[in-house]
């Protein structure tokens, strides 16, 4: 899968250094795969949650962080929408911003 944009991941791990290793691992796994359907994704990421409209939430770093992406299985692309702490995710969800 082609991940757009790695820059958001990097910006987040510069603010939260403990997130760097798990985000790099997620990125490496995504780049090495080609998922055609959410069921295939769940085989590698069983804790991933589907929000609808192609949006998927990954628990990163033992659920300390959340990564919200839009999966375009047909194009082989992953668009990074939000990289946030668990608390920030809760605020976004309450505001309906996901």
C-alpha cells in the first residue's frame, strides 16, 4: 500500500517520541502489503476498527495513540487523516470530527 502522508506520522513522533517505533512499524507493514478488502487488513491488524466511508482507526503503541486513515483498497493507497493521542481521539470523536 502507498501511504500518504508519512510527514504526518513524522510530525507526530517528533512531538511524541515514544510513538516513533510503533508508527514506523505500522508504516513498514502497510508498505509491504496490498490489501484488497477490510477483512484482509484485519488479519494483520485485528484491533483495527472500521468507521465507515473507508475510514479505519488503528491502535498504536499499546493503545496510547490512534491513527485514523482513509483506505482506498481499489487504488492501493492509505491516506493519513489524524495521528493523535488516545485523549485527543476521544475529543475528536465527541466533536464529530472523525
